[in-house]
C-alpha cells in the first residue's frame, strides 16, 4: 500500500552497493549474507534460532510440517487472514478449526480457543492481524495447559511487541513475511521463522533444502526427509540486513501515523482496531470499521486514494473450502470483514496525505 520505488530510494546507494557485492561473490543462495541476516534477526527478536525461507507462505507451511501433523490433527486459527494461513494447515494434511475473533482487536478470541479444543487439537495458530499482537500470554497459557504448540502468524507484525517482548520470541514458532510492502521487506519474496527449539530449528533447515541436513560438497548428498526448495536469496538477505537496521524507525513512524489517523477520524461512526495494553502494533495497515463500507470504499476509490479491502471473503467462506461439510458460524469475523477498510500507514506518508484521506472519509460517514 505504498510506493515501493520511493521506499527503495531512501537507501538506494547502500542497497545497490550490497547487491553488487553479492553478485561479485557469486553465492546467490544461503551463504554468508543469509547467515548474517538470520543471526541479526534472531538477536533483534531475542530468540535462539532463525531460519529464512522463500516466502511467508512457505514459512507457514514448513513450520507446520515440522510438527509432523497427521490427518486427524486439528489446528485452531482464524478466518480473517490471508488465505495462506489456512492453506498451510490443509497442505500439511491436518484439519482447520476456525474460531471467531475479538470485536475490538480483530484477533483470535481466547474464549473461542478454549471452546474448540478437543483430543485432536495439536496447535494454535493466532494471527497478529495487520501487525496488531494477539493476547499471547493467554494463548500460551491455554497451550501449556493442553500441551499444544503455538505457531504465530506474524507475517505483518515484524517489529511488534507484546508486554515488552518482541513478536518472534513468545510462541513455539513465529512466522514472518518479507515480501515487498510488508513491514520488514526485501526486493523479492521471502519469509522468516523464529523458534527457541533446537529440534524444530534443525528440522526447518532440512525442510527448506530438499530434506538435506548438509549442503552439497562431498557427494552423494542425501535427503533424509522429504523437503522443499525454499531458500531465501542472498540478494534479498543483503537488502534485509540493511532494512532491519531501520525497522524500529519504521515502527515508530507507523505508530505516529496511527495516532494522527485516530485524532483526525474521531467519529462515533468509525471504529478503530484496538491494541492491547503494553503492546505495540507494527500497523502494516491502519484499519477502520464503518457502516456502508462498500459504498464508502467505492467513493474513496473514485478519488484514487490508496485504500484497500483485505481478506475477502474470509477463509471459511472461500471457494476452495466449500467442500467442507461443517463450515463454522463466525458472526464476528463476518461482520468485521463486511465493515473493514484498510488505510495506508507506511513510513513515508506525509501528514497531508493522512489528512486528505481522513477528510474524504469523514465527508462520507458523518
């Protein structure tokens, strides 16, 4: 939701220099740049291990694959997310257990988690929607009680914090996306997985590299398990090493934007996505809920304002899951998805841009 060319221009010289250096070295996958990024990101999140992969979607898939799920296993998650969240569960052969979300945060409702746990439940997959952290202390408490794994979908939440902890250091596994336009983004597709489990870390490294535990050198190189070709490119790692240095600045700017939106859009006809106490959202988008959403969106679109509708339909209503016999009723999810509009909140927005968007919205809702 922002001008990627403008984003690139801020570190153009440094980025081009790094890319040139990588090309001169001739090591375009894995290698020192990738290892350096993994080390840097694990330090940033204060977590033991980090594995980079080719996309956020693959990060989700490999994370769930590392759990050795079976067809009877269920993973609890939400439906108001990008479709790869649900696809990853399906592609692992497990069952999706969609639950409803909280009215104010738009994130997973912990009471609904408790209601839906059964003897087949293997994992909980909360989504930090638009960078807003879920109630991770309660999620982890429930998981611990029932001996479940917590896999966090933080594809939009790099740099977010929950109760003085970086997202990426709380659950058993956390997944990020570094695709262009994300909070921490490279110049191509990419993903990150963090964990404090050495066992999961080693399994993930195998899964991203054809199931191998060793890189080619002395032949033959054996694939001990069935894996994928899902490695982050060295060029993207080099760019991410640069962008990571500015991530806290990106988060600060996005939060400043959010505060300005809240001030300007102070109307009883507009509901904001709420953050929990002691949490910091990455605000990948600034989300509002309004009545007559479709009409208002179309009017704003005519004005060529940079706004978006995301995750429509919600996962449980998407065509690819129409074969499921017992689709759950998720009234809050469906209501939110029918009312939400996402406003840009990128670090390079001017106050005038935010004011113009806010003014146009207020004319339509008040």
